[in-house]
C-alpha cells in the first residue's frame, strides 16, 4: 500500500512540475511574443490613425481625386493614370495592357484612359477606356480595385464586352453615375453642340441607350434605385417620370449628389451661387424635402456631400470648410481642397497631398 501511495505522490509531483513549466512558458514566451505581435499591429494601424499625413506629388499632376475613405488619390501624369496610397506613399501606374487578361482573344489597339470616377463606398473606381477593335473605336468601362491593383472587364452572359461606339472625334465621356447596390451604371457621352447621349448598363451588363441628343449637365442615381436623375438647364428630372422635380419658390435647381440612405441633394439659388440645400427621398407620389440654409452662398463645385449625407461647403474667402450638418462647425485649412472624405479633408499644398482629419 505504501508503495502505491509513493507512486501516486511521485506522479502527482511530476504532473505539477510539468504544469508549472507550461504556465511558465506561456507567461514568459508565448504571451510575450503575442504582445509583440499586437504592438506591431498597432504601429501598422497608426498610419491610418494619424491626424495628418503628407506625401509628395509631382507638380504636373492633374485631375486629382480621392477615394471615399481617403486612403488613395488618383491623378493624371504624362497622360497616364496613377494611384497613390497615402498610407505608404506608394505610386501605381495603371497599365491596362498589362492588367487586362482578355479571355476572348480579341485584338485591340490604342488603349487610352479617358475618364475615371471613384465609387462612393469602397476603394474601387470605374475607368473608361477608349480603344480600337476591328478598325472601330469604342468607349469601354472597366472596374478597378486599388487595394488589389486588379481590373475587371464588364461583360454580359455571352461574354460580350460592354462597349459604346465612338461616332465622332468630338465624342467624349462626360460623366458616370452608378449605384453599387443595384449595380446600375449610367454613362454620359458628350457630343457636339452641348448635346449628350446617355447609356444604361444593368446588373447583367446589358447596355441600352436611354437618352438621345439631350441637354444634360449633371446626373445622379440613388443607392437602391435604378432611375436616373438628371439636371437639364435649371430643371431636375427623373428618368421615366413625366413631371420634373419642383420645389416651391425655387426656379434654379442643381444636383449636388446622393447618399447611402437614398437621399437626393439639390442646390437652389442663382445660376452661379447656391444658398440653400434641399434633401430627401425621391418617390412617385410626393417629394418631401428638408432644407439647409447655407451661411454663405458658394459655387456648386464648392459643396461636398459624403455618403452618410453630411453637407460641407468650402468658404474659399476664409480658407475654411463648414460642416452644415453639424451646426456650421468650421475647419481651417491651408492649400486647395481636393475632396472631403469620410473622416476629414484631402488637400493639395504646393507639391504635396495632405490628408487631415476633422
């Protein structure tokens, strides 16, 4: 019996020693390395959390635009589209001939990027390329993911590319409006004499012309709808709706944008300045708009709508951005305003791009 007790006690002591050794390893080695790993993650994230980030950009950069979250800016340099990551200051040149792997074995020539526009909810953009296929020129949209540096051609179920024929040397891509949720894309082709054709591509990438030889200066589409909203002169219309959108006592209306909650934002005032912003959902029966009075009248291009529906204006005379949706809270800046992203401002100051948080 004593022998059995000694055996049990011996194995118990061994088990306790092994257990303590495991605990010691976890405490001194495993948790220490895990802590170092976590510190590394925090340092990596810190770049995005910095109050201000400043990176150099070539003085000849043109058409500078920013992604919705301020992580990337796009610009044209020497007729090439470039994407700059503001988190690591990395530049990427968009080479379509290299990125596009065409599985239809078609022969195309003279690819040229003629238009681009960032999505309003992720780090992707629509790029319009102009190319020659079988001796004929076309405009062709493709989707580009900045994070992955990948492109995706738009084709229907029969692998037919989404193409718009170029009918004249004067034809240009004037605007693109799209809804990420319904995968609806409207493409405005500007022609001579201030006329435009508008094409619509549905979720299956089937293309049709919805407006011919029209006078559309701006357009938009809400998040969950496929109906196009157009600005024609001083009037705003909705595709396939007979009556125009009217606001009492306002004769000059301008499209400012949409948000993720299906609201349309309309500016009112004179031909050159806007002093009121109306916003609300568009429906078939009645348009109920709320009103925001601006503290100072500004040009249409100096009004920014983010995807959450916040309204900002750029008061250039005082070099300040005013948050109209937040009690006219103002933010001073130095340089030129490129964009208002979802957390702050993108500025161009001399030969630098500056991302600064509110």
